[in-house]
C-alpha cells in the first residue's frame, strides 16, 4: 500500500510553507531518517526527514511551490514490492505545482491567492539555481551550504563533505571558495521573464516566506495596535565600566555585551512594572508571569525574533551565551521553531549601525517593543555644570490598548535606573 508524505507543521503556528527543494526524485529508494526535502518557513529553511521506507513514486508538489498547506500531500512512496508505476496519489495537494503558476501575476485579480515559484532558499536576492550536474549521484548538503554555493556559482558535486555521512556543510563551501575553486560556467545566472522585461538597473526579487510574513504581521500591527512612543536618554558610562570589569573576570568564552545588559535590565523592569508585560485580547488583557524577551536578529532579506525565556531569572553570562547561540542559529538558518515561539516583549537594537534614535513597530501580539540607539558622547548638565557623558537613547513603542502613557513612562524610569546603576540588576 502506498504511503503519503504530507507537508509537516514545523512550528505550532505554521499553516503553510514553501517547498524549497527536493533532495530525491521519482524512483529513488528512501529509508527512514533520510533527508528528502527542504521546507522554507517564515523563519528558516528546514530539512524534512522521511519517517517510512519505500520508493518515491510521485512528486505531487514541485520544488519552489509556495503556500503549500500543512498536511497537504507532497509526495507518495511505494512500499517494498509495490509497482511504482501503478501508484496514484490518494489526496491532491491543496497548492498547485510551481510549474503551473505564472511568474507574473495576472492583470485580473483572482479570487484565490496564486502560488508563485520563487528562488529558494536564498531570501535576499535572486541567484542561479544550485548546480545539480552531480554525475548521477545525489549530493547531500546543508541548506546553508547550498545557499552559499548558489550565491557563488559553486557546483556542490565538486566538493568533499566533512559533515555526518559525508554531507557538505558550510565549512566545506567556505574552504573551497578560499582556495579559489572555479565556478562552473554552466551555473551562470539566467534571467527570469520578469527580470528580462526590466532595465539593466532594475532588479526583481520575489517575496520569500519570511518577507511575506513580516509584511503581513507588521501591517496588521500598525493597523490594529494604536502605537504611541516614549523616548528617554540613559547615561551608560557606569554600565560600560561594569561591563569591562565583568568581562575581565568572566570565564573563558564568556563576553558580555551591552545588549545582554539591556536584556537583563528590560526583564527586571518588566517584573517591577508587570502591567507592561502583557498583550491585548478580545475579551481582556493577558499579563505574563515571565519576561520572555525577544531579540531582533537581522538576516539577509528579513529578521527573526528568537526568545530568551524567563530572562529575569538568568544571569548576564547565561543571557550572553543564549543570545550568541540564537543569533548564530538564526543567521545559519538552523533556528529551531521552539526558539521563536512565544515572547512577551521585544528589544530591537540598531546602535551598532550608528543609529541614534528610532521607533520600532510592535511585534504582535506583544504590548510593547524597545528600540535601542547608539551610545555616544553628548553634553549633559550635572549639578549646574556642563559635562560630557556617554548617552544612549531608547524609545518604547507601546500598544495603547494595553499600556497607558503614564505606565509606559514608569517602565522607562525603572529601566533607566537599572541601566545607569547596573549593580541593581545583580540584586
């Protein structure tokens, strides 16, 4: 009896995804645990492993198909001894294949949103397809390795994998590039029909799943949540000195950043002013017992907000280690769904780009987000005398349905006190 392979739910909130790439073809034998496809969600490109054994009889959804619903049939396996040619799909997938969908939207709007094929898994710019001239052998590589190879027109079949079972990983691709491996002429980029109609200066980039989700969620946030903004200046000279002393005394491998201290200060402020740690619901406001702080991580083509759970209970060294791990996983495309589920408050820090001050859009359904600018030396008045201090401006964007102006101001005062007197974070 044939076995249906369905689009998996890779996170609790996932309703559909993009089938970025097939790693098997019709006729291939599949064993339990084999990686058979890559699925692009709004957060990352993730691998799908086979649960059952058999021979691939039908590929029901082609690579590149978007908006494939969870539990839609994407492939069918024939069991041992079963005739592959006689297998038929019992259920049709809810999303059409990539080859049946035009790359340019029709002039007349359709009642149903079309499924448009897009380059995958790169989320920043159109690139040439990953070379597949692998001399008849399947090439096993991580999603990140495939992405880097595609961006550099590097054939994967020319590399030796050092990962598990000979799998090609990021290190293998970067090593090959550093050694000057010549790209394949056959992997030169080919313009799509849309690109061909544009001038040489123009560029068309189809929306990735991440970009579509960002656009949808933040548009809803600005439309539905009545934002208001409060800005306060924090002097951080004492914080910088404390950070320097802590890093000097820290164990090997631990390096506390200013952002780590901001996360801890925000978490403690949420515990002291708990009514900011909430979200709006139709029947009332929900207030959370823990400060599950999200940190915004910029990626090519978007951003993700992984969560540091119960940050109020974690020391600076632990926050530092968790932050580094989450940021690395996010940029490598290996962030597990559990790492970005939930969150009660978000911190977005653009200080490293020299941004002095900005206002962020609330990450729904949270009630507030803190935008952090760069610390810079500014003139200040102390005891009636002009002096110079390192000042950092932060802006709280708050949902007025959850947080009133006075409440937001109270939270910022507590946050400022913690930042300017970092010893209070350790109590």
